[in-house]
């Protein structure tokens, strides 16, 4: 007499497949929520930095980083007492590149000034290396400001750039804040970790790539 073979029934297999589907759906939904949170965080960076500039100008009638009275205003304790070098302080221009890490550049001391003014949180100690004191975005990439055009045909007075943003986040950010096109509008993107003012924005967002996104205002 043959023994009955044991195995899964069709109902049991169906239940397992449903459970797997629910788990995968939960994972995908969780990743979607994480991405949305990151986009909100990065968008908040772009929206907040103009407030730092306008708030500082309102309080001191100077641009942060370009303030020629900062050493007198804040004192030398815990600050870079010498201030930026190689630039003209008080000329109404935040000089330097958005991705600089040198305390000699005004766009780096920008962060020290807005923190000393109580407009932003973070370390105000820029005496040795500014790199550890500079802010980063939700992806861990550098974020900075400059007044020279970082991407061709991007027009504005100030430019905020944020790097290390993957294609999905960059496209979602662009759609949220602008027109969704990396080469049009007030928010544009270039592939890689730096910007080139001689080149325009990328023609599209490609999967697997990372971008530097810049906003003009």
C-alpha cells in the first residue's frame, strides 16, 4: 500500500504568495516614505537658506560671509577671528564656490555668521578646518551657496547647490519645487558631485546616477 505524499495544497501556496506580496508591498511603501521624507528635507534646505540671508541682512545690513564687521560684532571667541582672506569684505558679494571647504572663502564663513547670529544651528568653530562644521543634506552630500552662476543659463542673484542626490530624489525634488526638468526653470541639475558653469543642466534624470541640484533665487 502506497503512502500518501505530503506537500502544500493550492490554498496554502496561495496564502504564502499573498503574505509575500504584502511584505513586498510594505517594503516598497516604506522606501517610498523614506524617499519622500528625504525630498522634504532637501527642499527645506533650499527654502531655509534664503531666510538666513534675508534675516541677517535685516539684523545687520550686511551679507553673511561678507560682513566686514563680523569680528567686532561677534568677537573672536570660538570664531575664525581673521575672517575670509583673498576676498573683499563688505562689497555685497558672497565670494567663493558653493562646494568650498576653505575658511578663506566667504561662502564657507557664511555658515559661521548665520549660526553666530542665531539664525541656524550648528558649530561656530571654524578655526581649524571648516569641513567638519559644514552642513550636509539628507543624503550626506554637501550643500552650499554662491553668487556666481553654477550652471549655464540658470539666472538669479543667489544660487544654492546640493550634491550627492540620486536620480529618483532629484527628479521628485525638481517636480516638487519647479518643473521637473533638469535643464529648465529655476532649479536645475548636473550629473556628478560638482557643477560646471559652462554647461547647462542634464537633459534628463537617468537611473543609477547622482546629481548636484542648484536653485536660483
